[in-house]
C-alpha cells in the first residue's frame, strides 16, 4: 500500500531536514502543498531537500518551478483541474510527468480516471488537521474494482495508524497523511515509521 506524506500548509521548523529523514526512512512521495506561499518560498523548501529525492516530490502550487527544479510530479487541486486544458495535461504526459488530483465527489472519478496517475479522495475519516472536516464515507463504503488504465485511489483525511486497515478494507490502494505527522512535528519521524510498518503489510 502506498504511503504518501503531504506537507503542512504552514511553515514547519526544520521542515526540509525532517522530510529528508522521512525519505531515508522509505517515504516514496512527498507532496509540497503550501497554498499561501510564494514561488520563492516553495523553491527554498525544495532546495533544502536532498537532490536524489527530487523525483519523489510533487508540487501543488507554482507548477512552473517543476522545470527549474527538475521535478517530475504535479498535483492539480480540484479547482485547477476544472480549468486545465486537455492539451496541457497531454503535454505533461508526453514528458512522463506523474499527475495527481483531488476529488471530493466520487462521481468525478470517471471523468478523471484516465487523465491522472492517482487521485486523492476524502476525507475518509474525520480530519486531524481541519476541525469540522468530517468523513464522507460510511462503514459500508466500498470502492469498485479499478481498471489497470485508471488512476489509483488514495485515501486522504484523518489517516493514522488506528484506521489504515479500514482504509484498505474500503479498497484504497494507498493513504496520504498530513495531520498525524505535522500536528506534532517533533514526532513526525516516529509516527511515519509506525505508519509505514502497517502499510508495508499490504
């Protein structure tokens, strides 16, 4: 099962150093999501992450930085996905850029499944980092089987070590974590290790 880490939207002390350790611990993909940051701020954070891990970094904002920083992964927010042209997505595909997006309505999956490599869907559980951001799935929720040409489904929202098993039972092929790591950054590495031990069993 894939384990993806999203950045805190806020500044975290020694964030780049922590992310480097997470990669050393086996992190496969880091999503840099800083909605309020300038391009220079995002670039500074990414430049603090060791060069060998650049191919594993996805940016949510300031996509033009990708070429400058040698990144091969782009995320489209739900709002941006609705305005991006098919031509732009096709050009990224031709360059072997990995594309992801976010869904809040599962009905949108059928229109995005062929265009993106994976999609975030949630919140699967009540959010840890956003008060009032409650789960959109119920106990009997089950994702339909995925065709090989369709985007992977990654569960997002409220994920911690107590409910990864339930996310897998729902049919998610991966999970993305944010609050469980960044609400207490000093424990981020320790918590990541615990999460990865669980996801590695799938």
